[in-house]
C-alpha cells in the first residue's frame, strides 16, 4: 500500500484514506467562450500520461477532505513530495537529488 | 425512525472489548475561515491547534477535522444556545453551522483490546492517535470520526445508514478477539 503525506494533516497515512484526482496544474481557461473547440478539447481530455515523474492531484477523502498536489514517479510509485494546492510546482532538480519526505 | 433507535445502549460485551451506543447528541458541522477568536468567544471553546485537536467546555466538545472545519457535540438541550451564539456572529463573520444531529450515531468502543479491535477496519496506525485527540478516518470503507478518550476508550461517529454494518463488524471482531486462545 502507498503511504502518502498529507500536507494539511502533516501526517503520512495509508493510501486507503485518499482518492486520486488526476493530473495537477491544469488551469481552466479563464474565459471558456473565447477558446476554440480544439483548445477546449485539449483542456478537457488531453493528459500527458508520463512515464516517470508525474505531477498529480490527490484528495484526502477520508480525512481533512483537502485536495493537494503530489509528485510521484509512475515507474517506481515513489512519492517525491506532496504540497498544498495552489503552491507552485516544486523544482524537479532539487526533488530528485534530495531524499523524499512526502511519503514513501 | 431508523432501526438503530430500537438498539439497546449496550450492544455487546466480551473480554476483549465493550461496544455501546451513545445517547443522542446535538451535532453541528462548523465551517469557518479567517479569525477564529470570535467563534471561540461565542462557543467558549478553543478551535485552534493541529488537525485532530479537541477541546471541551461543560457539555460542549469540538474536534478540528480540517483547516476550516470542526465537528461540535453537545447535549440536545444546548443546541438552541449554540445556534443562537453563532447566528449572532453571522453578519460580521460569515460561516456555516449545520445541524447534523440526525445524520450520525456514536458507537463507544472500550476495553483492553479496543485499539486492536479498530485495526480490523481502520488502515491507520491507531497508536499514533493520542488519547484526548481524534481524527476523521476510514473504517471498512466508511468515513468515520474517531475520538480517542483514553488509551482503551474510543468513540466512533458514523452515518446512520452505515451504522448497522459497522456495528455488526465490530461485534464479530470483538467476539473473535475474545475467542482467541490467550
């Protein structure tokens, strides 16, 4: 079972308390009526599906109920870090070169 | 009326754990952001601290579930006073206070192996929940609020519709623990 660090509860807890919520840092267009159908489809459906380091959202469903972001390696399932929703993307170089504290 | 109203207060007692149904309470879900001091003054309770922190004054008891969410328990006769205290704050400090008294029941689990009994449904490390604190967590797929009153005494708030299932599960677990050869 994955152990995930919730940045709001500040605890590392079993995966069963969480719900996965897709790729992170996808901003909804500020004015949807101005974007083309292609751009809208891109926003709605197209995801990067990376093999490797992935920025993704999780929700602490059976806990504080908060959405937060995580950086996970999709190959090894290791969490590099988790951070609060709305925070900027953490710098990848520092993450890869320092041991993880946000979960295992 | 649901099936639970006919359940007796004591549900099961084995050598491992006792399972009881707590008396009806007034329950409120409070959501508030910003300055908490006016709410603390109105309710007479401290609302700060890390998630899982509890506070109590008289019959009122609160637990912080999220950065902006608290569960507030009291006696049914105190409900109107709580509603009145918060309503007076509403204009200056918009918030949400929702009565959820009829939504949940509280199951008391106590006894020498109460903590072990909880591990049958809760993936979290029970030992890390300090006595006197609590957490919202999951029990066999159901969201519950777990209050740890003492080393071997817990209360579990669970939605009515899930309660018969969870209570049956706890009964089976308590019997199995008691049946184990020492």
